[in-house]
C-alpha cells in the first residue's frame, strides 16, 4: 500500500497523528494529513484548559473543527484528554477536595456528552502514575481528592457515552520490568476484575532514542492485551527518528492482535513539540524520512 493509513487498514488497524488545529490552514500540512492518516488526536485542543477556560463556559470551536475535518474524511478520532494533572485551567488548579472532584465530574459529563457518538475513544485519564521505582500514583491535586478518582472518571465517562471506548494513557510504561508499568498493569487488572469500564490502554511511546526502545515492549503490549483491553501506541516520536526503532515499534504492535493502532505525535519535524530532536516521519519540507519507509514496509 502507498500510504500509512491504507497499509495499517490491511490488518484492520489505523495509523494516526496528533493534529494542531491551527495548522489545518497550512495546505502542505493538510495534504500530508489527508493522504497518509486515518486517525487523529487533538494535540492540545481537547484538553481541559482548552475546552473549559472558565468554569461552566465551554469552548468547543477548535475541537469541533478537528472532529468535523476527520469524520468527513473517514478518520477515527481519539479525544485527549478528560482528566490530567497538567493543562488544567487556572480555576480548576485552584480547587481541591470535593469541589475539585465535582469539577472533574462536571467537565467529563459535559465534554463526553458533547462528543457522544462522534469519537472512537477517549483518553479518560492521562499520566496518573509516578516515574521511578515505586510503581505508585503520581501526586496531583486530582490524586489528593481520593485514590478512587481514576475509577470515578471512567464511570462518569461511561455514563455520558456508553459506546465510546475509554482509555488510560501514560508514558514510561514501555518496559515491562519498570515499576510504573507494573503499577498501571495492576490498576487495569483490578478495574477489569471489578467491572470498572475500561476498554483500552495507550502507550505514549516518547522515546529519547533507539537505545530507549525496550526489547520487551512487545511483552508489555501483549500482557496488557491479555487483561482484555485494546492497546495502542498513542504519541509515538523518537529522537532523531531511527528507522530501526520505528520498525520495531511497528512490528511489536502488529504482533499483538489487540494492538489496534499507532499514532505519531505530529506530522513534520517542524510540527513536533520536540522539533529540535527531529523525531517524526516527515522532515520540515514534508518529505518522507527513512523512518517513514521503515514503518510503511513493516505495516
Ligand atoms: C504536549 C503538546 O504536544 C504540546 O504542544 C503542549 O505544549 C504540551 O503537551 N503527553 C501527552 C500530550 O499526553 O498531551 C503532550 O502533548 C505530550 C506528553
């Protein structure tokens, strides 16, 4: 197949990208987006600070623009993200305790209801686990509302749209032996055992180079999948875009039947949040890099 999306579709998967909505005005950008990708995630426009800048005042303009661009072209959309310690609006950052808990619930209900029936999945909770050796929760204002906040977020989203897939998303969960990976795994296993509605786990996969790619990445994906959830590579970028590492990630996803898709975190290197590292599949002129060919061949 000649494009990433079409190649991924041969095995029933998607190949997506993060989209910065203001770049939809750049025709070089949009040409690649529409040609290569069949899934999108809003890079920033569906985060809490973007959607609810003032309490009770929702701004869906940019999110709606992306959803309509994608849906009119048959692309899947992942909503990103409902509950996160970062990119909260200032008013939310200043809350705590039951007031913050209620604000989280109200945000999730309003946003999931707005997009009901239009999205493939939601990142319900993003980055709730701590780095390092402990394998425990990250401290945050949301965690301080009570250890059940993640479960409450998933139940609230499920009540607002019973059909959209509900995902947990995190980084540094790639190496099966890391405490953080095990912490998230134990949470997902517990949720499945107790019937908390969770459908998918996203692995951001922001690698700092080829050496950062763990040889047990496939074990990580298959172990989570064995719990009865879909797994997805959700924010892929790799410093200097080594073709081998991109090929390995692609092959590992394809080896796991419940690995349903791969999303890169931007189109051209110049679009990347890590642009100085040139971590993506297209250079700043929109030309395909060796990593692109490696991925396309592997798909
Ligand atoms: C990043 C965006 O790419 C940047 O534009 C923004 O300034 C900060 O957030 N993990 C995530 C993404 O889940 O939402 C982050 O996106 C990258 C790390």
